[in-house]
C-alpha cells in the first residue's frame, strides 16, 4: 500500500505565520507538523509516499528529501492551485499504479495514527475506509451520515448537519476512487470535494466503511488549534535532559531539553515543557506548563506559559506572555518596566515586537 501526504494550500487562516513559508513546517512540540503524518504512515507499514505540494512549497523538499532519513521513499506531486483533496487524489493516479493507498492530510494530528484504518481496509474488503470523529460543530467539516452502521451520505460543511461525525482527514482508498474523482464536478468554492467522491462511491454501490477514531484528533487550521495541538502532544512528553540544568534552578514535572540548552540558576520551568537545542532560559525567567521553546531561543526575561516560541527567537520583556505563538527569528522586548500582565500574541517570522 502507498501513501499520499497532502502539504498544499495557502494556509490563509494561519497568517501572518504562513506569509513566509508552508504551514506544514510549523512546529508542534518542536517537530514540523508534516513529520507527524509521515511517521504515522510509516508506522502503518506505508513506505512509498507521494507528497502533494501546493503554491507555497518552501522548505518541504529540503526537510523530507527522498525520505531516506526517515526510513521511507518520498516522491513529489505538484498541485499549483488548491483545488481540493479529490483533485490531489486525481493527480496521484499515475503514482499509485492501481494500488490501494492512504490519503493523509498533513495539517491534521491524530493520536492513533493511520495503522487502524489500514488494517480495517485489509480485513473488511472495503473499497474505502474513512476516519470519523464526533464533534461539537460539524458544520465546519465534511460530515458523514450513517444508518445501522452503514455509511449512507457524505456532505461538505452542511449548514444544517444531520450527523455529528466529521471526517478526520485520513482516507484509505482502493483504485475505484479514481473513477469517482474523474466523474464529480467542482463545488461552488471551485474545489473537487472528497465528500463528493465518497458519495459517488456510495451511490455506485462501492463498499464504504467508517471507523471512529480513538484518542484525540486535531485539525490545525487556526492559531488556537495549533496551541491546543501543542498541549495535546505535550501531554505525552517524556522527561529527557540532554542539556544543562544548573544548580538552584527550579524544574518541575516533565521537561525535555535539547543538546547545548541551558536552564540557568534562578530560572523556573514547570512542565510539560520542551526546550530545543542551543536555547537559554535565564535567571528570573518563568516558563509555565504546555510551552514549546524552539532551537536557539534566548529567554532573557519575562514569563511564558501555554505558548509556542519557535526557532531563533529572543524574549526580553517584563510582560507575561500567554496563549501565544511567536514565529521564527522574532524578538519580543519591553520598552520599559511595567507590572506583568497577560499578553496574547501571534507573531510572524522575523518580526520585532516592543511592549
């Protein structure tokens, strides 16, 4: 079985972070988002993977290469315009060569990965297995309707959903899907919708099965989603010290530090927290739970909690930074002394913020 890993789209909901790069390279718990999907495919036994690249492709090929560093074989398919998941599937027909394959959205995080869906496909003799999850607001997603355990309908972002089962962005397809994506028409938003392709399969008598996810699932389409995804991943963080924790520092809970990182005396870090390589947490700095500190970050002063500070940043402020995402190579500094108050920031790459 082969894999199709989608890394296209403009990432408009994540601007300004995506003005300077592909959203799938944004790090969650200090790991590029796209690597979670790649690892899930590999863990499901899928080692031949085509990555679909959109108009903003900077950095993806440089990170993944031919896949050998990750124990897989990676090829690339260009999708110049974001015309939908079903369009990406259609572009991959030649690569798949009639084999069944897993389509995995690169901006989705799924704790259980793809293995269970692949096993279900092999055991059931289905033409398609789709992952679903009960959600509070199904109108935001592709929705699946079922009767007596059977998939009867798939519809994209219905205004009045008749089900709370959302598609989670993992689909296992047999070759019949290529006829489906060739028969459907673009939706009103100009995309070939995967829900329409699934509905075509249902209407044509194909065997379509749904499997509800176990554990958490997160669509990382917004900054708030990214911060929540970071929390979910850090919940499983293992305590690992590869840097230096100086005497008289206060480190509590599960904290992971990278090579050549330093938590200096008088600093306080409360896990779960991950700190990348070459980063420094100075005396008097407080790092609270559910925070990711990237590589080569300097925390000179201030307090940070439930936030994501990406590579190359400098934080030198009297303020308390909470629920924030600071893009790579940015600087946050105070102009003067002030009593700390909570600030929520979303900062793009290579920015300077003075508070």
